[in-house]
C-alpha cells in the first residue's frame, strides 16, 4: 500500500498545469534558455515573434515555389518526332504549322519535329530537382512550426501572445502570397 501511495504522490507532482501563467523565468526549449530578467524575457518574446514571421514566410515561399513548379510543368515542351516524309508533306497544309520546328543537334538539323505542350492538370511526375527541395522545405517548415508549438505548450501567456503576434504580422506582410489549392494539392 505504501508503494502505491508513493507512486500517486510522484505522478501528481509531475503533472502539467493546464492554466496560463505569467512567470518571466519560464524556460523555452531547454532549461539553459530560461530568461532571468525582464529584458531577456522581452528578447525571448521578440525571438518568438520573429520565428512566427519566419514560419509564415517559409509557407509563402513554398507556395510560390509550388506555383512555379506547376507552371514549369505545364509549360514544358515535349517533342513528338514523326517521320520526315509524312510530317514534311503536311507542313504546308497544316494550320498548326507555327508549332513545327527543327531539332538541332551536334550534327546539324536531324529531324522535323512538332513541339507539344501539356494541357492536362494531372499529377506532376516525380523529379529530383523539384521533390528534394520540396521535401527539405517542408521539413524546415514543420520544424519551425513544432518549435512554435513547444513555445505555446509552456503555457506562458507572454510566449503564447508572441507567437500569435508573429503569426498575425507574418500573415499581414506576406499572407497574400499563400494560395491554398481548393482540391488539397
């Protein structure tokens, strides 16, 4: 019975409080980062504001890159090589002759080709040059967002308000660059 009483006492002393507090010495991210003066507490709050603005900036940057990558994909030109004789015979009578070009290689003009532009909005194929930066940027965004979440979880009202203020200022400054796709892509 005594061992159970001891367990109850130790578990109740380690429980988190679920109320906001206004203690200026609340540690942030580790026990080494515990403001000791009002000035260092204000500096910590300013850091959280800047970190929240950076978070919104990273999200806007990713949205801008996503639009760029989609545009590059949709405007990518594919070359459809047809036989020289049949294509050359249709050039004069074809109303789409503006899209006809010559494929130039190291040996000179090789083939008569037709440039075709993709018009469908299907899934973008996997590309190392797109998907690696996308994954790295997403990981950075998640890391910053989790740091902000940990700051809010300290239940310090100053840290909480700083994160909200930074999110507000970040959205106010660069929120217009973040366009959410209606279909969740």
